[in-house]
């Protein structure tokens, strides 16, 4: 599957119903092939650089991933999304401010 406009629209931060915490600053997707050779998506979620990982609740991660999965399905994307979370590094925080 080629990451297309449907995927980009589904992952647009303005349209997603994300939980208030943790703060998501960016979501990107790329084509991915899982271990069994099936097409999938790799969804990279960037959290705000000041996020304290120790204070993120499991329920918040579940809500975040569910919002992404629900949006993809509502846009007709049926491949499995492998969702990865990471914090923004200093260079990413600076580029967001520009």
C-alpha cells in the first residue's frame, strides 16, 4: 500500500479525537511490511518534548492508539497500523516553532 492522501487525511492532527495527554505534536505514516510479509502501516507519533513518560497512563496510550485506528478505518484504510511513540528531540521542537 502506498501512503496516500486518505492516510494523510486520517492522521491529520486537526481531525483526530486525541486525548489531552500526552500532547501529540506530529504523526507520520510510512509503508511497512510486517514479519509475515503482509502490507501494513508504520505510524510514528511524536509527543511534545516536555512529556514525562513516567506520568503517561496506559489508558491514555490506549485512547491515543484507538483514535488513530478508528480514524484510519473511517477513511477506508484496512491495513494494520503499527504505532510507535517517541518524544520530540531538541531539533524537532525548534523546527516546530519556526
